[in-house]
C-alpha cells in the first residue's frame, strides 16, 4: 500500500483547531495515553484468559465457549476504549504519527488482530466441543496472543523510534 495517499488527510486533521489544542498540552496526551493503556489492559487480559483456555493451560474444567462469553465483554470494552482514545491521541499529532513506521505497522497489525479475533478465533471458540483437534485450538490461542501482543509492542515502539 502506498501510505502517502492518505498523508494529506493526516496533515489536514493535524492542523484543525481541536488537534492543535489537544497536541499542545502534554497532560492531555498523557491522560489519553493512560486511558489507552487501560483499554489495552482490559483487552489483553481478556485475550490472555481466553487464549490460555484455547491452548489448554488455564480453566480446563470450563468449556472454551463459556470462557469466551465471560471474557468477551471486557475484550470489546477494551478495544472500544483503545480505538476512541487512540483516535484522539492520533489527532493530537496526526502527521508525526502517520509518517512513522511503527504507527503504520501497529495499524496493520491491529486490523489483522481484529479480523482474526472476530472470525477465526471466534469460530474455533464457539465450535461444538471436540469439533477441532486440540492442536487447532492451541494454535488459535497462540496466534491470537502473538497478534494482540504484537499490536501492543508496535504501539510501544512508537515512543522510541
């Protein structure tokens, strides 16, 4: 994908009055980053519990679908908090974020993780018990963990590079 296609939109967004106001105060961005990390904690906590159940290392006495149903609302709430706060953080420094490699990598990984979480992982988790071999469940849990933690690692790298 040619990322320069969207650069004028990022520049335009970053030059709005709201974006300039938001980005000019460290405490506003710090507050949004705190909220963003809270959302990440909710999401990753839910993903870790459901993925470890898929792998077979945690809550073995509970059906996978039950664990997913219990952790699902926390995962969705965390994801929504992250998207809302992330959009505001991005707005406060749109051009700088957009031109950064790690931000773009994070966005690609985020899309992949969301698609995986709500399609493949969901189908495996809600499948009838025994429909898939244990290795498929374990691989699904492992891939889910790797994808979501990769999103977090790429996000953390934004601050360093």
